């Protein structure tokens, strides 16, 4: 089971592909354009070179990157053992991608979604063998962060869960189990905290730098919530909040107006060079 296909070559998908390649897997990355692929190649190479410089990988960056190939035709993913969907956090985009993928699966194919908030049960209904589908949620950035959330849907088999639990360990990550509840464990806690930090800025309680310093120095967080929001992507933060608000039916998850305004303006954080900070 050493052939992996990652659907989505953006920030998270590239990181996931890198993690698999670092650990000896052959990786096919799927997305829509050569422009996306070029950004992915550069992102992965830069990450690997940093890890190489810190002696955190045991092979040359070029050797690891050679295990990753790029494909704009989804049919070329056929034959992979493991498929990991890592498209942007939008239910329509994810379901459309899984619907297309279904034509190239076999009864032995194992499929996971890197969704950070959507129902694993709902996504699994797009596939012919829903018992082989699971939530496998990496943290950002995947090459650095140790955690993977493993989430069973209604139809996920115990064998599938056990496989992905051990897979997380094989990738040198630490798995935790979560019920199939909106936001799972981490984002159920983290995203409302980020939203509250945005409200503190919106209500002029303090500046971005001071708000982040308060959480770093007072709560021992390695990164402040506003800087973290920029890293995650403000559009992703907004999407998760809307999912939490809709699925849990509570106004405490209502996005701060400032967050919605920034996303409308295209200020999405590091990926757009501007969010709560400029990059």
C-alpha cells in the first residue's frame, strides 16, 4: 500500500503529499492547472530544503520530491491504493471531486478526506464503497504538525479505521479519534477562539500584534490566533465557522463581520500576501 493519490495540490494538499513522500510513498498529485503544480513543486521543495538543513529528513530533498508526480487528468490516479481528498473547504467542491473519483475506485481502494469540518457520513455517500471512506485530518503545515484526527463516518468499517490509525503512525504522526461532529475536536475549539480574537480586534480592544502577544506570552501558544488565521487562510476560517453555525445552530459560532469583510476584499492571509498582517 505504497501508492497514494492526493486530490488538491494547494497548501494543504502539497503538505500532505510531502509527508507521504518523506515516508517512502509514491505520490500522485491531482489538480487543474500547471500553474498550481508549479506553486506546489516550489512549496514542497522549499519545505524539504528547510527540513534537510535542520537534519530532520534522512534523504536529499531532490530524492524525496522525485517520488511526487503531477496530473491534471483524474483518470491517471487509477491504480493508487490510498486516495486523500484535500480540496478547498467547500462542500460543493469536495463532493464534485469525490463524485468524479468514484469512477476510478475499486473494492480495495481506501479513500480519506482532509476536511476540517464537513460530515464524513455525508461525503461517503458519493462513493460506491462508503465503508472504505474516512476522515483523515492533517494539521497545517502537515510536514511540521504532529496531529492527525481520524474520524469514522456512519458507514466506515473498523478495518478502515484501524488501517488509517496505523497509517498515521507510519507517517510519524500522532492520531486521535473524533466523533463525526462538526469541526471534530481541534476546530470545534480552535476556530471559535480565532473568531473571538478577531472580535477583539474588531472592537478595538488591542492591535493584532498585542492580541497575538497576549496568547503567546499569557497562554503559551507558539503562534498568536490572528497570525494562525492568516496561515490557515481567512476564507477557510470563515467556511469552518459557517459550517459550525449551520450544523450546530448556535450564534456563538457566527463569524465576526471583520472576517467576512476581509474575505470579500480578498485579504485571505499569507496566500494573498495580506490578512491581519502583510507578507
